[in-house]
C-alpha cells in the first residue's frame, strides 16, 4: 500500500510537472515573421473605399472593442465582400466559434515602431465572417484576402467586426485584460499611424502560444 501511495504521488508530480513544462514551452514558442512594411484597412483595400464605420472603439460602457465596417449600400449588401489581412502576419486562430461570434480569424503581426526603433507586435481580429479562407499557421501577406463579410448566420446585418490588440494574450477572452489603451488599439488611428513602414529583409522572432483555447478551439 505504501509503495502504491508513493507511486501515485510520483505520477501526480510528474503529471503536474509535464503540464507546467508544456505551458512554459508554449509561452516561449516563436515563429519568424517578416516585419510589416505598413498596414491597410481590412475592407475596400487599401483605404476602405465603399465602406464606413458604423460603430467605433469604445472602452467604457457600453463597451465595443473595435470597429464595425459596413458597406455603403447598407443592410446585407456587403455579404460576401472580401476581407483582407491588414499586414503581413501569421494566422493564430481560424474557427467557427458560433454563438455571437460566428467565423473568426486572428492574425499576428510584427512591426518596427519608427519612433523607438523597437520591434513590436499586435493581433488583428476579423469576426462574423461568412467565409474563412485561411487556416491556423498560414503565413499571410498584406492585402491578401482571408475571408468574406458575413452576418453570423443572419444574427446581424452583414458587417465586419474588426479589432487590433496590443496585448497578445487576449485571443477570444476579451474580458481577461483591463479595458485600456495599453491593451487595445483604435484601429483607424493605428493603421493611419503605421500606414507606411520601411521594408526590412530580416525576420523577427514573434511569440506564439500566448493565449488560451476557446471552447476547445486551439489557436497557434
């Protein structure tokens, strides 16, 4: 019996260590990304022609974490319109989350801040899509079509819900961080600021495995 207890304790300790090691390794994983040479809007590339923002970023009640882009025709006239990656990056998440989300894509970007000279990172989110055209782990280019505008199966009038986050740990858990500009970016302000960046040939080690799964749907 004593030997069995010792064996059971050893197995539990080993399992705990294995879980800890897995999560530690996940946090340390990186992928080499080209630094973005600039950012464009996700619809009507590159400048959003033919679309308008029906709702913008609002980090106080009622909270809205990004922008809702609608076609000028209104209603569902923009259903199936192309959605583009705003910059070079890697697809971190591409799943049908159902519920209020529907089809969602998250792309991670690396860029160099021209004011500080430091490499920085951000995530862009594209939600309520009618169609997803990229899978987790895919490398995408600035202006590449990654999906189409949808309505989450008629739950909303067709539009693109679009976000940019400074905090790489958010994923699909938006309530996990404070509602401040330290963690979130105003999309159009960010894109206008970094519209044109100097191209660089070197790639940047970019962290992945930085947020938890969502309802069993695994990100990169």
